[in-house]
C-alpha cells in the first residue's frame, strides 16, 4: 500500500491543521463553560481534549490561538483570570447547540442564551454547567501550558476534576455510564462529526484476563488466507486456547455439514467456503465459531 508522507515544517499552518484534524479523529469535545473576572459567562467547544489521569482526575483541553489572525479565545483569557472551568460533554441532541456556541460572539455575549441551553449553578466552581449535557465535570485549573504565541499554537489548560455530574438516564443498572445511552458525538475533520450510537458502537474484548496466542501462532494456511483481513487475524489471535477436536467435530456436524456435503469432492472450494464463512462469523463477533470453522477443514 502507498502512503502520502508529509513533513509538518513544509506545510503552511492551515494545511497542517487540516491534515491533523482530519487524520486524528474522532476527538471528544470539551464544551467548556468559564467566567471572566467580571463573572461574564462564556461557553465554547474544543476538540483538542481528553482525560489524562484518574488519580488525580485530570482533564486537559486546548483553546489554541486562532490560525487566521493569531488572536486568543475568550475561554483562554477567562481561565487565566478565573482558574475554574466546567467541561460538559456533547451528545447528539446538543451538537447543533454546541456548534452554534462556537460562533465568535463578542465577550459580553452569553453563549448559553445564544445556543438555547440552560445554565445550572455548579457546586464548587463559579462557571455554570449545561443542564442538557449528559455529563459535566467541575474543575479547577491547575496551570496553563503555552506552546507559543504563533497562529495555531496550543494552550493546554490542565484541569483537576472536583465534582462530576451525570444525567441519570445515561447510566446503566450498575450506575455506570452506558455508551449506548450517552449518545456522545466526536469531532472529525472539516465540518464532520461522528455519533457514538447504534451500529457505530461495537465491543472488542480486552486482552487482560487471558494471554492471547498472537497472530504469529495462527496456522500458516489460516494466517495467509486471502479471505481473512488483518482485523480478522487479530481477533483470532486474541484467544488463549483453541477449541479441542471434540468441540470442532461437534460444530462441524451441527453447523457446517451442509458445506461438507456439498463440496466433499472439491477440497479447494471447501477451504475457500469455510474461510469466507469464518470471515462472516468474525464480522459478527463470533470468534469461537470462526475458529471451529477454520479448524474443521483439517479435521480427519
């Protein structure tokens, strides 16, 4: 496969910005509410954002200097005056309000009102939180780390979480955040966003409870299959123990007998069919069934 190779110093800042935001995505959105020294409220979204520590609980976002004129954003000015912020998460129902709040209104304008969102008094900090947000994090600002005074330079706002608020309807029965109920959105390049909902959500078992065998230990005829992708092989390599011969034989008789009867005189076609079927099983998350399918071909 071919690649476009770029050196950041060879690109103008606008083009580099487009490559970075288009290529590093999706990014969570910090919908940050702040106040200035006169307690004028500001609400603005930033996708240079994530959580970086659990103990202590630390969030970092970056209201970078504007690329076109090198000016600073009200959020940055506010946290330097009043080192407090509420980071609100953005779900699908509030994404258009979030976009509207990104408009560069003058400093005296309250974006809560412009965006039609509801202010709720915070418990420990001065800036209000967004009532409609699925989650909000009241934070004190520990420091602001500047990466320069040129257009596009990041200004990292390092925040310690003091209090967390979750809407109860986004929690599961164990009281934890439910990805399907949160319906969060992320920022991509240009005007694109992504919605973490429905078919966009999928599960990948974490290789913590077991020691995966690894792709390098997959039999060569399977590892070099033309019908199994790199993702498929990684899924197969995440198992610790393969199904035993009895399990494979039972699966062959119950689930694969049609393939074996139809193609019993054409070993090559049978192998291809089994590999394609295993790929379909893997696409549906059935790793055990895929392994039994693949191993059935060489079963005596």
